[in-house]
C-alpha cells in the first residue's frame, strides 16, 4: 500500500511551528517504541549522540539526544548524524514498508555525518521483533507529562 | 532448484521463510562473515531461534563463514565452526581452505559449501575442494557465462549454486583489494567492504558527495541514482574525462534465465543482500518464489511477468539491471 504525501496546508502549517515541541513529541514516541533497545544502556557507544531527522517536505527538523533509556529532545546545533527524507518515506521506513537502501539508491533518503552510527541505528531497528505500528497519542502524552518538572 | 535468501536479522530470516525461501543464509556478529556491519547479524540467542523457526517449517539455515581468518582471528573462526555444529545449521559456507580443513576433520557430518569468496570458477578447482574436504556444494563466482556454468556442472559431483539477484561489484570475488587500498580493511580481512566508519556522505552545492577514508569517490547530481560507497562504483578522472572507470553501478537480475538454470541442473539460486532490511527480503523472496513456482508448473510457457521485474527494479542498486556474465551470446 502506498502512503499518501503530506497535503499542502499541513506542510505549510508544520514548517511554521516551533521545532522543539515537535522534537519532544517525537522523542517520546520513539522512546516508547524502541527506548529500551536503542538507548544508551543497551549501546553505551550511543550515549549523548545527537541524531537529527530532517523531514524535507514538512520543513521540520527534529533533533534527538540518545539518553540511557531512550531519546530526549535537543536544541543543539551540531548533530552527529542527519537523516533527510519526506514525511511519507520516514513513515514507510517506520512501518517497514520500504528498505532504507532502496530509498538511498533513489536519493529519497540522505544520511550525513557518522555513517556507522546510522548503520547501527538502522540495523538495530531492523532486528527488533515488534509489529510495526505507531504509538497512540494517549501514550505519547502520558510520557511527556511524566517528563514535566 | 532451491531459493536461498539473505537475512541480517531474525525478522529478516522469518520474513524470508514466510515468503517462500527454501534456505536462509546468515552470519554471526563478528568478522567471521563478509557483512560484518554494526548492529547486523545474529547473536547466539537469535541464531538459535532462527534455526528453530526454519526447522519447524522444514526449511534450512546456512551459516556464512566467508572471510579469510587472519592470525588474530583464527580462534574466533574455529569457535564459529564449533557454534555452527552445536546450532545444527544445515550447512556452513566457507571460503578459507584452512578453516574448511578444521571443519571437515572436526565435524565430519557438518555439510560444507564452498563460498563464492573461494573464487573457484572451474570444475577442477571445485573438485579439489570436494576431494580434500568433501564439500557438497560450490557457490559460483558471478563471472561465468551460462555455457560455462553448464560445463562446470557436467564436470563435478558437487552441487552448484549460482547468484540470481542483487547488487554487483567488480567481480573478482575473494580476490578484491580495492577496499583495502582505500581503507586498510576489506571483506576478506575484517568482513566489510568500505567499512562504515570510513564512509561520509555530504550534500554540497555541487551535489551529494561520497568520501571513502577522505577520498572523494563520487559526486551525484540532483536526481541521479546513488550506489554503495565502494571504490569499484566510484567515478574517476581518466584522460580528462570523469566517469565510472571501473564499472557503472548495476544489479544482477536473472529471472528470465530461470528455465535455463533449472535445465542446466543448478541446485540453488542465491539472492544477495544480508545488509538489506526485512522489507527488501520480503519483496525479493516473494517475487522469486512466484517465478520459480511458475517455471516448475510449466517450464515451456514460462515468461517473466512485468510485475516481478517492476518489484525487483525498484529495489536495485544503480540505474540498470543486467544479466551479468550469464549472457554472452558469442560464447
């Protein structure tokens, strides 16, 4: 099944929103999915690394720092790894409908910075035995609330 | 003719089997295999579960031990053979003659396949391994025409496995030193061609640049398809012209040869790509399963369906697909 591209009004809206809250929501969602397996407890070599996801069509940039048990939003400037793709392609990757190398060959996915970190993230995600699905907004909100001081 | 599919992770192995692979080949998480990439491959628990999953469905698991152990890695390589025997994998795919001798003498019942990295391109070479180490199968390097494949099969008691689909490289399998030249590391020594730590991609005003250990090896204009960051797929300035001086990135696709491969007595066809994700493994396995089944149902009327080629082309490296060396009408 082909995933739909972002509608223009959504794209325009997203690019105008502040990026830090979006990073916070995404970091929470990702932590819920793969925090235990990808966090720095499992991979000490990841600790403190900055990963940036640039959603090219939405004009959104999410920056995440690898923490002990998952991911935290970051406002830092110099990421160790930057991944660039459209919202549609990021979603297809998350749902395991597309192979990252396939997207890379056709220039739909660009990886800049620490290639080994990128490969480790990709391969670790591939090795997870989970049913590809997205966390519910309720779960994400609960985690965000728990992080408030 | 068996379909042998790649798996770099447990989900990939399961999805290969669920989509009709007869055999899946895997590697351990170290330099005993030629896809030694960060986070890829099988730890002891996932290897055990993979073998259990396959055997419960009457499918097979092969273990690739296809590097050439250096002195420091010899014990690790021997232990990998021991672990393979304990796991009861259905075959080990070995390149190095020393390791093969260890496997053949220590585990006489462990089935041995000669890896493509062993670089045996004629039946005398294959028969040597068969006499000395009782190999049951050899994987042929991708340099032979179909006529030559037939000749090899006629001259050896060993089964023959050939590559059917996947990324192509410069095709001096087991003897390539290009990665070593640029990075000091190669598939033969550390199990990785162009190791990731030596690779950098950078978007620049001139295009997407690929550097290998600091050496600029390619620059892609907007919209141009990219390839793996290997020297053989780089563009170089030669006599004032910058082009793919070694080879243009391309993928092997031999769907249309299936009836001829079956008729030639090829025992198994192999899909490249343990480094790819489960999504690739699922799509390629499903396509090849359908194609092989269609050929077995009615070989005389076999024709490649456009949907099969569309599915495979989408996942291919490079701008084009090729029959590689199989197609040499003058031979």
